[in-house]
């Protein structure tokens, strides 16, 4: 699903992560060029720990510091998720 350039904030990103808990088909999510931060990364990490069919997620060109989320991205990768920041 491509949701790039939609001005999605953390509120929307967290809601999306929560909604995807009930989704059994989505494999790729593109959140490039939105307004999400590390808070959204946290919500998706929690989703990935519980359940997901997502295999690839894009967070490129958002307000995310790679330095701040490096360990979280590593954990996502260990869960089998391809992450692009």
C-alpha cells in the first residue's frame, strides 16, 4: 500500500499500526515523505512482535533519526521485516 506524501503524523501512523493488527494480507507499506517520527517506529515494532503479514515497510524521508532507531530497526530486521529509512 502506497501512502507516501499524505502528511501522516504519528497519530495516524500509530492508528495505522494498530489497524494492521487485524489485516492478514498486506505485505508492503510505503510511508515515505510523511511526518512520522520514532513514535510510529515504536508502534510498528510492537505490531511486528505480535503479528503481521508485512514483509517490507518504507519510512524514507520522514522526521526519523536513524541514530535514535538503529536498535529498533535491527530488531525489526531480526523479525524478518525489510525496513527502509
